C-alpha cells in the first residue's frame, strides 16, 4: 500500500484525495485533457502540466471527463488562476472518424483503447462545461485541435466552413503552436493580478475583441466571406500561411461576426537550453496507475522508449500541418540532454534494449536549415526543399550520425530505430551515401519506411514533394548499399490516394509504378482533409491557394474508394473496384492475362 501511494504521489493530482495528501487546499491551475493522463513528454498535457509545476504553481489534471454530468469537471474544485484545456494529442474529429467518415472502433489515447470516452469537438464541449460550472473563470485553450482551428476553417466532417474555435468555445485565450513560452507569460501575469481580458499581446496566442481600428494588423476576409466564397477562402488561407513565422509574421485579424479574432505572431523558437529544460522535467514516462487494471493506454507503447531530438519541420508537405503548428524553424536539444534521457530509459524494468525512435517530425532534420533562417527567420516565398533543395540548405547529416553513434554506446542499448520518417530528397542532397549507408547498417531492421506519397508530376507538385525521379534514385541507392553490406532489406513505401489534383488516371499511373518496381505498400492513406493544411484548402476550394489555379478534386466516395484500391491492386478483395476504375477510363489494356495487367 505504501509503495502504491508513493507511485501515485509521483504523478500530479487527479482526485480530491490526491490534493489532501499534498496539503493543497486550492489548485492554482486546472488542466483538462481529452486524452488519458500519461506522464510522458510525447503527450502535450504532460509537458504543460510539468512546466506549470516547475514554475511553482500547483496543478491538477482532469482527463477524459464525462461531459454528460458536472461531477468530473468540479472534482478538483475551482482553481485560483485559470483552467487550461485541450482536446488531446489529436483533433477529436480525426480521432473519432476515418477518411470515409465512419466511426472508429478504438481510441489509442484511452485506457484499454476504448472508443467514445471523449466527445466530438471536445474543446468546445469541455469549455461549455467549464463555463457552466465555473462561470467567468479565465479559460485558455490549446493543443492541436485549438491550434489548427484558430481562424475560420473548413471542417470535413460537417462539410462546411466553421468559425474560429476561440469564439465557438467561449474561451478567453487560445494558445497555438507549442505553448511553453505563452504558458509561462500568461500564468505570471494572471498571478500578478492582471485581468485575462487585458492579456492580448503574447506571441503564439489569439484573443477576441470588438474593435481592431487601432491595431496594426492584416485583416483577412471575414468568416462570412470565406464561408460563402471559395476564392476568398483560398486568399485568406494563403495570407495567413505566409505570416506563420516568429521573426517576420504579422498580426492577423478576422471578423467572426460577433467578435474579431486577432492572431498574434507565432512564439519564437525555443533555445537549446529551453528545449533541454522542457525534456528534463520529472516525467514518470508512464500512464497513471488508475489505468493499470484497464489495460493501460495503447498510445504509450508506441512512444515510451522514443526520444524527441527536435521540433519543427521545413519539409512543408501540403497535406501536413506541422509547419503551421510547430513552425518551419528547427529547434534542437543538446546531445547531452538526449543522451541523458536515453540512459535514464535503460533503467526502466520494461526496457529491452531497443530505442523505438530518435528524431522528430522528420528524423534527420536535426539542425536549423541554414544560417539565414537562424538569424532572420524562414523565407516568406521560398521553400527549403520544394521544388528542389535550396542552395543555402545545410544538408549535412554528420551531427545526426554522431548522435546515433554516441547513443548506441550507452550500456544496455542494442539498437536504435528511426521511425519518425526520413526525407529521401534531403538525404540525396548531401551528395554522398554516408548517412544512408550508416542507417542501413545500424538503424534498419529488415524494412525502411519511406513516404514518396505519389509519383504523378502534377500531384507531387501540389503535395510539395520531390519528383518520381528522385524517389527512383533513392530506391537504387538503397538497393546498392544493401547489396554492398550483404543485407536483405526492403523499402516500405507510404502513398496517399485521392489527394487534391489526383485523377483516376493519376492513380493508375501510380499503380503501374508499384507494379513495375515490385513495391508493395502495406498501408495506403486515403486523403483526409484535416484542419489547417494546404491540401485541405485545396480540397474544399478546388484552388491551389498559392497560384490561384483551379485543380481537380475527387470528392465522391466511389472514386475515393477506387483510387485507394488501385494502389493495392494486388489484394484480391480490391479486384472489382480496380476493374471498375480501369473500365471507367477505358484502360482495357490493364485487364487480362498479360504481364502488365493489374486485373486478371
């Protein structure tokens, strides 16, 4: 019993009894999350909660409260300073529904993987319960759902444009991106007695106002305009996207009807020492002991023995919103910080010698992309990798190799895997095969997962991904290196079907490429228009927002199913759909007994 109590005390309070044992009569900050409480730095609520604790404030966590009643929201009492609230590590609608809008049967962020423990549009529902129980208490929302829905946005599940989640949730402030710096300043100012309504000048936040006449800001087309005019929507998206830079970004304002929502420029990147401090906080790296009898939290098994080396991504894939959330500027930890975390990991009784990942959004983006970016911010009208790598891009992988070398020398380490993705065009841009050879020898175990996403020129251009020839060059380099090493290792490609711009003809072109290369994709991602991405803007508007060009979008469920089936034409269950697609575009040459046929 004493041991169980000690384990429980290593977590932050979740019950009245926990508060009593810690002699806390009233919390300073209450955190509400749509995820189960997992005290690991891969979970946003754990980072923010431990940060709040490190600032000297008392903090408690309410995870996955039952939104049908009040008890779960009031069980830790009314906090002194504020409520901070997030839907969880995923947007709640992405968490609940497939690309075909069917309800998912499980939720990896819930004990036992049980679905249905959080509501649709969790941020809004939770906020309404907070208002119902705590009235005008300062209410701050954050996390991926709030971050990517901060302005008027297209919502795939309702098939309409929705207003800013800040207005719809009735929250006071919205923290977007990675929220450590904003959290520190908000709590410091609230603790000094400042009214939440006056906290309007913090980078990385959005607030509401009735008057923008005195603001120096870019006024975006209004919610009314973007919800009725797709050209205005594309224009607003492109304008907001260009200002997503902490060095040069400008303040934005958008009329939501009752309110204007004002977006301050993004928070500056964390320094290396600040990153080290965040990851040195006293995480238990476990799920809360209340979940032991429920089978634990499945999402933890994927990341428990992984290490985040950096944040940010300069890849800017159109279908991904990481650049809008974490930013394009890479923020890295020191080697000492990373190695210390790995060493501590080896003392966990469940550790078997394998680090599941050492990376970030893209594993080999371990340092700032160029000296100019570090000093002046990311380029407004130029990408680091698209359409070709920038001449100023630092393509060296020496640091990453050095870090992997140091890590594998830690006692008890058997192997370090790289699961967070590699950009093959960035690897090839180094003009030598040293890094590829190194990981083939040390960090690949039979299969290397890679994401070319497509091979059609026009689709790749819209995706902002490298062309087919670059992928073919990588396939050959990978094959040659493994032959040299005497290893039989394979590439596992990831492709996206029905991406904006992709026709049935494009999907067939990709199917023929898969046939000719002998690749067999284990998974195909049917494009899902998630909030905040360039591709979602294209899906809704049928417009490339950066070139103002009309593009084709596959929206019928039948065509989406056919495109998906084509990319796995070799699966017997897909035969009828593949045949139907081929007949629809009169590709009878691919039906029959010939070697090149997709359907026999």
